[in-house]
C-alpha cells in the first residue's frame, strides 16, 4: 500500500472518532449549583433572595452550595449529583440538628428523581434539575429554626473578603451614600 492509501485510511478513522458522542454525561455538581441558584431569584416566592452566593467557604462549619439572603431571612440549597453524597449529607451534625444549620428555607437540588420526596428531612424542599437547566420545585420548603451565629460567621467572612479586595474606605463611602438614598426614598414614600 502506498502513502496515499495510508493517508486516506487515517482520515477515515479520524472522522469516525469525531462523530462518536459520549452518552450519559449527566449533570455535574457545578451544573446543579448554577441552575438551581436561579430558583432563589424567582419573584413572588417566599424564599426569593436579593443577594445570592455560590460555593463560598467561611469560618462556619456548614459550607452551603448556594445561600441567598433577603430582608426577612435566608434560603439554602444543597446540590447533590449522587446517592452516596446525599446519604453522607444526612449524617452531618447540622443536618441531624437542624437548628445548627443555615437557611430559614432549605432545599436539596439534584438531577430529576435522584432524591425521592419521602427521603427528605423534615421541612426541606426539593428541586429537580434537568440536563437542559430547567428547575422544578418538586417540594416547597417550610420555615425552619436556624443558627444565626453560623449565618453571621458566613456574612462576616464575605464582608471581610470584600474589605480586603476593595479599599475599606471606598466601601464605607459607598455604604454612606446608599444609606442616604435609602433613607431619602423611605421618607418620600411615607409622605404619599
């Protein structure tokens, strides 16, 4: 066989390899985190949050995948992509004693049908995520007792990083201007 025959054979083999697609890739942990975080931004829901953080570690023992804050409290999402991870999560101290955990409203987010409604801890919600990124709140959460200390540690950690990243003076100036505007708007609205 000549050189031309070998080149043609290589090209055919290369084309066949490119056409073959991997099946059953599924959702990654990061996909579930990113998609489910949008649930906390849905207007009209009791768990809607104005500020949402994804995968930030802090001094608190709990490291939520997604946590959001609103004026009346907080919402937490734990993303799970395997049964093993879900079953391990149940053994954590702040899961066995919910009052030690963060989030007034708490969800598990997972690929569709990975977690069953009957397996949820008391008062937890459940979000099913599809590979296309569609999120369905399968079970609505109920308000729970939470650890204000853990949430304060988390918020302190976030603010401290912000001060390190930004000049603390700039942040104080921004906060002062924001407060003046908020107070002014509050006063104007109260006159109506």
